[in-house]
C-alpha cells in the first residue's frame, strides 16, 4: 500500500523483465490511466482523495503478459499537520 498526503506526489514503478518490445499500461477500475502514466511508472501529482484506489500494471510482450496490483491511499492531514495512521 502506498500512503500519500493529500496534495502530495506518488510515483509507483512497474518493474518487469523480458524480451523487447515491452508495453506497460496502468489501469484503475479496468480503465486505462493515460494521464498519470509515465513510461513504466504511475505518477500522481497534487493527489486528491479521488486518486485513492487499486491500480493495476500490465506488462505485455510477444511472449505473453503479466499483471501486478497496488493500492494507493490519499490521506488528509490532521489538525497539526500530521498524517493519521
């Protein structure tokens, strides 16, 4: 799980090895997330509560495909600028 403060930035890598060409795509709720994809990375800037959720990284090449998932949680700051855990 990736915990990110609201307004912060999250970068999640999708690490894979295999024969080229390798195509990496990020999905959220089955929908392709193009606006947050940077190559093999998922990059969330100026995070909002809407960005909270499960993301899936799918890597494909001529030999097949593999998928891994991660959960991103955006947290609001508490009264004293401290993230509650």
